C-alpha cells in the first residue's frame, strides 16, 4: 500500500480522494511500486528530505501532469516522467490507468554521473531501453517474497543502474555523434562513473562509447593532469570504500566487494586502496564510524 511511511507521496487505498491502490517493494534505500489509478485527478507531493528521485512509466492509460500554472505535460503509454523530492503536482487520468515506478536516492545517481539537471520532466529514452526497464520494475514491485541481505543488495543495485541508465540515455551519452571539445572530458567521466562497477570498462571502451580515438581521450585528460585509467581506478576505489563503510553490505565478502566495484580480484582492490592512501579492506570496514 502507498502511504506516508514509505514516502511515495500518495495516500492508501482507503482514502477516496486518491482512488489509488498499489503494490510496493522496498529494497535497501530504493522502492519499486506498481500503482493502479481510477479515472480522475490525484496529487503527489514528496517531502524534501530525504533527497530522492522518483521515475515512473505509464504502463496503461494516460495522464496529464500539472506542476504549476500553465505547466502541463501529456504522458501516454510508455512515457517516462521523473520528479525530485520537494516537488508536488497533480496527475489527471481520463481513463483508468496504471503506473510503474521506482524511487532511488539522488546521491546514488550523482555517483553514477546521472543526476537530473532539473526538478522534474519527461525522460526521452528509446523503447529499446524503457520497455525492458518497465517490465523489470513491474516484476520487482509485484514480488511478494522476502529478500535476503545479499539478494536484496543485488536487486537494489539493478534498479539503481536502471534509473541511472535512463538519465544517461536522456542526456545522449549513447549518441554516436562526436561530443564537443568542451564537454568531452566531463562526458567521459560520466561514462566512467556509470560503468565503474563493470570490469570491462577501460579507456578503450570509454573512447568507443564517445566515438573518439583513445589518443584524443588521453590528451583531454593529460591537459587536466589526469589520466583515463587512473580516473577509472579512483572511481572504483570510491565505490568500494562506500560499500565497505555501509553496514547494509556487511553480508558481502571482500572478494564480492571487489567484484561489484569493478576490480578483477580482492588483491587488485587491496593494491588500489593502498595506492589511494586507504587502509586494507577489512580495516576500512572495521574502522568506519557513524556507519550507514
């Protein structure tokens, strides 16, 4: 059921004002939901804290979203819409409709280089990406089993990666055209951040994603006293440290932390941590104060 406690910003089934029922599944800091709405107008308003981003797909029917006077966005089936915490509005549905959604912490998207640039709006993504994403999230929302700590971690990572991919696709990171000189460095970092947990990510694959030569990519980093390989390694170190310091991931071994941070082995993780001035993985985990 949707209610104030799970911060989805809508009221439960018993409230006749809303005409909404839903299936909800929370995994870690993320929440997936499938909401069924009767014809009419519903409002949504999410507290500004914690800072989250909600993305929803129109699975069936259609809606007109109004965010303020004169601000109307028409959403048909398979349309994708997002809004940040602290944002409110109304959605008018001329027919009975259904929505698939996911809410993730905004800082997770920022770490992926996929932070939204506005408070709300439509996401322009191809159906090749949005359709399987919607189907997966729908399945997750309807899942009534209780996840273990490990399976919950994997599912949470997947839903967060999906949301990140939608935003990255929206800004055109999968566009085959050559990026402008001024944006190449930042676009490269965004790709590295989004793919840092993929062990196949390297300067060569990043250059191919940007449709530039590896030499050109290296030059853009060199003039900024940086290097593509070094940046990828540091991003993986940052991710590993975050996982080690978060008590929610204590079920993961150091080998698993290494794997899910993009390192080939625990040994490579230890070496990279030491090079970045960190303690060994076990010490990072044990010495974390105020753990999440």
